C-alpha cells in the first residue's frame, strides 16, 4: 500500500510538471507557426475549422506523447532508485 501511494505521488508530480512544460511548448510553437495566439476554445464559432482541427490534433498528440514519456520516465527512475519495478 505504501509503495502504491508513493508511486502515485511520483507519477502525479511528474505528470503535472510535464504537462505544464508541454502546454507552454505547444503554445509557443503555435505562436511561431501562426503568428497568433492558440485558440482558447476550438469549439467557438470565432475559430476557423482549420485552426480548430489543427489545435485539437496538436494538443491530442502532445498530451498523448507527454503522458507516455512521463510514465516511462517515472518507471525508469523508480526502478533505478528502488531496484524494483513500479507497483501495478
């Protein structure tokens, strides 16, 4: 039980840091590519379909990859420091 709680804390902390960094990077990439701020609400009628779809695809890909990298990195760090695989 204790290891599971520690693992959850490690993953939660790593995920929070990763998502903040990914979001910042994604916003910056959008600003460079489009010379405009990313859409706050892609579902808004003020956002073109092209931008809404591009933003949705970009965020989905970045969040998915970020989650994978975070979990794999946290698991590798856990194994390195504890000598055991992370709890299931």
